[in-house]
C-alpha cells in the first residue's frame, strides 16, 4: 500500500495528455522493468510488463490503467502573445477560469501561465450571466507578442495542463490533478510489485494504455497486443457525495466500487460477484456504483472474441479538474481487494469466468 501511494504521488505530478504521454511512459517503463520478465509496447505508446508463469500454455490476466489525463493543446498563437486552446478530453468550461497552467514544448521546455479571465465589472450583463466557452479562453504565459511566444519554442499542438500539485490534506484525503487516471497506473505497478516473488498459475500482464480520454484508443491496440483471457481495468470515477443526498452512489471513504453498469460496458457478472465475495470475505469496504461514463474496459471486453472484464475503481470528487480529491481508505480497499482477487485466481476460476454467460 505504501508503494501505491508513492507511485500515485510521483505519477500525478507528471504531465501527459492523450498522444503526449511520454513522461508517464518513461516512469512506467522504469518501474515495470525490474518487476517483469518482459516489457511489451504497442505502436500508440501503451506499455505492459509480463510476469510469466511456470505453467505451460498459461492463461493471460491483464491489468490496465491509462496514462493520459485531460488537458489541452495550443490551437493558436495570438498577436498579443496569448494562446488559444483546444480541449483534449472532457471538460466543463466553468472550472477553468483563472486556473494556472503548464505549457510543455515538444523539446521539453515548460512554461507556467494562467487561463485569463475578464473582471466581472468589465462584462455586459449578458456575458456575465452566460457560461464561458473553451474557445473563448486564453492562456497567458507572460509573452508580449506572437514572436516572443515563438522564440520561447511554443508551437501549435503543444501540451497544456492545469497546474494542481499533489497534496495530502490530512491522513484521509488527497488533493491533486490527474487522479484520473494515475490511480490506475499506480495500481498496475503496485500489483506487479505485490506478486513479484509469487508463482502464479497464469501470466500476469500489468501496465497502462494511452489515449483513453479521447475514445479508449490505446485500449483497442493494447488488447490486440496482450491477447488476454480476462482483464481488470483500474480507473477513477466521479464521486457524487459532495451534496446533501446521503443515498447517492459513489461516496468518498465508502470503499472500492462494484461498478455494475456504465456507458460502455456491462461487466462479467461472475467476475463482479467474485469481487464482491472477496471484499466480504476479507472485510474490505465496498460500494455499488453506476456510471454514465466509461473506461478502457469498454474497448477491452469487445476485443478479439470477447474478453471477460472487470473494473476495480475508486471514486474522487472534482475529476477532470486540477483539484480532484480521493480518500486514502478507498485506495487501501482497492489495493487489498485487487491483491486478494488476483491471488485466488486459478485455471478453473478463469474458465468459469470465460463461460459465465454460456
């Protein structure tokens, strides 16, 4: 569990939007390599470490997070030195005004800045009462002209992320950008570390995909690469408990999510039921969850001839902002239920999952 928190902190401080995940890729590669018998990658940039079984013709169990966070690309450099931005992933524009940002050039130079806002007393009533649109937002990195921006090495397509440092608010809560989904990357590493010296009756393939936030693209190529028999996807889902409703699904501190339906996948019910029984048997906090969004599981479960797939998610408040908040107890629950679930797998159980709906 300590390794999970260490990896989460390190990973959350890296920047990586879809198609520009190289910082996260390098961290994953560095930490997967000593834990793996083989490192494999696909042409989009997904990466996995394989812990090979001593069993001949062993089944393949895939564990996957995703590396990319939501962010922006530079869309236009304006004459006065401001930058127009293009969203990469899902944003609610009202969370963006006056946020601080980092702009990273292709050669690795990083410039800090802010998303500009107009003082309310300078707005018309109509503008003041209308939601701002991303296309109207401007990033200011202190440049005085378009030429100065170009001289800084900034060009169209460069990465822009919100600047939200990893902060432990107290013993229970963490505040950070990119919890969605550096949680999944950290879990993939932590699970491979947990089973490093354990002989398993299956090949354990663990790592992370790219470009989830723009349509589960890396999951498609990664599933073709790894050819799993079953898969577990780690992701961070929206918490719904910040208001007054005590009966909502998705509460911080209530445990790992039993995600029984989302917009892209209905989970393998044998896997979901086993996750529930594992949580109960080991007295691990858990909660049912319904999502209007999706995860990489949406692509993986439809790959090849069909792959039984399960999500082991936590929830966080304010995802897709620079100020997500998750609960350490939920991280602990996810870590322990996942390790027990994997530890108890064998050929018979995996085959039962594959034939669950037959």
